[in-house]
């Protein structure tokens, strides 16, 4: 079951999942600080009704989330969009379509606000994620390049 988070208890569980996501991303970015711990992030995020935090539950256990925040285009102030700023599914539930269902639901919610676009960022080497996003209609839009100095 997918539902919107509106309480601190569920937001705190999403913080725990975000910490797992950060550790997962070390596969793509070796400079991720493994000791960094997220706390109270989502409990603050859900205070803004423009933000959307959805969870997938099974047997009263949160097994995944997706988070989108409203953004304004710097060039055109009336051009409103969303940035999907986190998607995570517990490892044992992956490859079952849960991430796709979460994304479809958050896309519908963003569309219902009248937003003009949705952005999503992905690590370059995360081929599974890129494949899913393209399947749902996301297209290449920007490229960020990085030069490692140390």
C-alpha cells in the first residue's frame, strides 16, 4: 500500500531508509561519508505541504519511499516543477516493481499540482535506475561532470 507520510514516526523511519540509500550510493561515489547520519530530515520536510513523501508498506512495515520537493525554475518564475530527491526500496523487496509503483504515484501527485516538469538526479553508473526512469518517460536533460582532485 502506498500512502503519503504525515507523521514523525513514519518520517523517522524514512530517515533510516535514507541512511541506507546513502550507503548504497557508495557503489557509485567512493567519497560518500559512511559515518554521516541523517536525523529529523523528513520530519522537517513534511511540514511543507508542497513536499511529497510517499511510502510503500507491507504488513505495517515501511519497505520503500520516494520524496519530491517543489522547485522554481530560475529562468521563469511561473514555471513550477518538482525534483524527485530520493527513491529507496529495501534490498529484499527490489526487482518487484515497488520503485516503479512509487514513481508512478508521485508523478501523478506532481501532475495534479499543475507542475510543468519533474527532474530526477541519478548517479552516472546506476544503470538500473536510469533504465527505470527512462521507462517512465524521463529523458536526458543535463549532464554534470566532475574532476576528482584527490
